[in-house]
C-alpha cells in the first residue's frame, strides 16, 4: 500500500507563512508590552498612529499580533475588575490592506471590517441596530461610500483642507460633518456597545485600535488611498492605528502618487500621519537559533543534522522568520528526496554535508550559480582555506577565480565548519544537482555564469614544482616552479608593446596601427610566433613550454578540462556556444583552471615554446583550442601545430617566467 511505502521514510515537516507564535524567541514580548501600555494608558490622548517599520519577513505581523494579544489581555482584566484608574479597555480590529487592495471603496471595506469583527468578538448586534435607529436610520454604508468617492476624486494628499479652501465644492462640507458624526458613534459603540453620552469622554471609556497589516504590499496608488482613509479618522478621539509597513517602500509609493504636486514632501506627509515610529531591530543570531530549535525542529532537533549548524545558519541565512522557514522547508524537501532515492542509505550522500551544502546554496546565491557549472569549485575553495598559513591573507594568496568568494568571512566560516566536501567531481555533483529542484532562482538553459571582469594586467600565478598527469594517457611528469599569465595577452597590452618598443609588425587585421573598436580586452590574434616571442622578451618573460602550459591548464591530477572532467559549453568560448569570434579575456569565470588561469581552453589557440619536431624549430606546438573548436578540441590535452610564420585570427599567446627552461622530467 502507498501509505506503508511513504511511512518507510521520515515525515516531511513544512512550515507555512503564517506569522509565528514564537514571539518570545525574538524579544518581541518586551516590545509588545511597551506598545500595549502606550495604547491602553488613559493619559495618552487620541487619535494616535503608531508605525511598526521593518523589511519583508522581519516579523512585523508577529509583533503586531502580540501587541493585540496584550491589549486584549489588558481589556479583559479591566472589564473583570469593573475599570482601572490607569488603563482603559481597547477593542481591536485587524485590517489586511493588501487583501482588499483591489476593492474600489477602501473606506467602505474598512468600516465593514470594523463592524463585522466587533460583532464577531461578542458585542450584541441588536445594540448596533438600536443605535442606527437612535440616529434616525443613519445610512452608514452610503455615507462611507460617498466619502470614499470624494477622496478618490480629490487627488489631493489633504482632503479636509481641500474641502475647506475650495469654494467650488463647499457643498461637500455637510457630508464631511455627517461622516465625522458617524465615526464618533461608531467608535463609541465599538468600545462600549452603547450610544455615546455627551458627558463621557471616549478616551476615558476606551479606544478602538485598528491594526493595518501589509500596507507595503499594496500597489503604489492603493497605498496612498489607504493612508488617506486613515487620515479621515485622524481628528476623531478614541481611535488608534497600528500600521505595519516598510517605510521606505511606502514613502516611495506616496511620492509616486503625488509626483505632480509641486514641492510635495513624502517625509512631511508621513510625519503628519504617524506620531510614533518603531523601527524593528534586527533579530539576534541567538534568537534565530532558539526559534529553529524550539519552534521549527521541536522534538526532531536531536536527530536533525541542522542542529550541528544552528550557529552557522543563524549567522548566514537572512535573519527574519519568513526566510528561516523557507530555508527549513528547503532542507526538509531535499533531505526527503535524498532519502527516497537511497542516496543516504547507500553512502552516496552524507547527511551532514547535505545540510552544509543547503546552507551554502540558500545563503550564497552567486556561489550556487558558479558551483552548478563547476562543482569542483567547492573543493578548490576548501583547499585554499585549509592550505593557508597563519600569516597569509586568504583572498590575495588564493587563485584569482576564488578570491571574490574567499573575501566573505561568513562563507569561509561555513566551509570551515564540519566535514569537508569530497574532492571528487561526481561526488560533489550529487549534492549540487539535487539542490536545483528547490532553488529560489534556477539557472536558465543557455545562461552563462560570467563573473566580474578580470582587469587588464591581472598578473601571473605561481605553479609550484611537482608532478602532474600529462597528455591523454596521463603520464606522470615533473616540472620546476614557474609563473604564467592569468590571461592571454590582450590587444591593449600588445598595443603598449608596439608603442614602447617600435616593433615594426602590427597584428594582421589591425587598421592604422591599432585594434578594432571594442576589442581592447580581447586576446590579440594575427601574430606570428616571432611576434609573440618579441613581446615576451620585451615583458621580461618567455613563451611557456607545452608541459608548463598543460599543467597550468589541468592541475596536478589531470583534469580533462580546466574546471573538471565534465564538459560544459558555457564555461569557455567554443564552437558549441556560437559566439563565432573572440570574447574578452576572463569572461568565463567558471572556465578558470584550479591555479586561476582564464581562457586556457577556447577563445584562442596559444603559441608555446615547444618545437613539434626535434630537428625543426620552424613549427611549434599550439594548445587550448579556440572559439571555432568543438568540444573535443578544448580538452586540456588537445594539441595542434603551426608554422612560426603563421598569423591566424584564432591564434594568440600568453607568457611564462621561471629560472628554468620549462623542460620536464618523466
């Protein structure tokens, strides 16, 4: 039976987007008590507007709900004791601005919500009917709708001043007064359940607190409509608004709405509405750990591998409850997929490393894009981290293609934590490709993952002495230490050589002694071996021996491609990618070798200093393939030859430097 089959694997615990009940984890209880005290204190006059300001998912709704709970608790105690000389009752209403943002009459909807929620809270509906009769059959819905239409038509951020100063529409003043009379009756009924008595102050008997949530999720024009609706309550005693919003988003929306009004100041506009603003502080890392351990993991915490990484998760995953929930859901799904496929049981995948990879893929999106195209990047970063001496600066001592990631201490901290990832490409790919099913943004087919441009004069990298596997048969050979250029020589670099040295032979294809527009950082082509050799001598370098070139391209362990053993057409400029010409050097960051050399395969073939025939120095080995090469032509062991005098549009070079000639020993 299917149920029995499903029970063989662990249950999948998924957390929805409802505001969390664990406000105590985030220190929200203290904040909530403070604002409940402000609202409930008889000494604080109304109307009053409080703004709870915070970014998406930061816990605004959770805090507002906690404030509401505290107010309800105070009101219950006040009613039980028959009153209190310090605190007053508060009847609360929750209004989701985003939920109703497509309704034309915002004011009408707000009034309907106030009435329906107060009735639902136990206030006798017959008293509402009696009060309507007491007011002479007052049609509240019609008044609200008429006022809402007036707000819409006015197009002004200050309706009341507009009404009072424009003689053409003074006929609407009676409507405004009637609406204010209606609000006073409505607020009093909500607080006491009775029609107002002239001698009684609404503030003394209690307040109506309206919580407005998700204002910043509304369309810009609707944000302004909601705020204008609130302003209609602004001079009526007994009313408190608590608004949850991202103030930056709301102010931008207001500014866009009233952009045609000369001198309009969105900050001053908001200042007139809001008397108290509270900027929700960032949630502390230890609070996130407590939230995950007690609320999200619960009884599963002991057996969950994430328990080992709670400190890392709290520091790297964005600190808001919504993002943390999404992270936990991602882990639950990926772990279940791995279990269902038998990857955990048969040892193909380690559960601790799965947890570690999910943290990396969730918190470091740029890294995830790169690792998808180049799984061995993880192993290379680990090697750089653990090989560092205490006095070394990690980013500057690492290969160039790793530096942008190793500058992030949080990322380095995750990689240092727990078990290291395997150095095998296939083993790494199991983790990387499993995570694609739940990633927030998936890499589109055909999308290149180019990194930051490698600047001209990026320098050379050191390749230490030692053995490496050379050729298609991977023969072990030994080389002395040498340095090699990070990129092929560019047009711009070659132009400086010509200008400085007076060398008489510009490359084929140049016009009037210079390269084509827009090609400054493309590799120079159309140069003979003698031209390349002349440049190298001018630069105090030499052309690399074939063996040096190959070791710099494939590393000590004989990779098929600079990035690993699996071909990826998006990692180099080759025929299958279809550029049909050269590209800027360093464009394909995922194509760098493990030493940090770019464009070792694809883009242009490169001259070496190695003769094809022992007794003929006029024919040289060329390596690397070019933009016109198919996949089999861009392996690290692919080689061809060219006569020294040839000048081809797919042939360039890079330079090398050492104390030796580049000869290798078998």
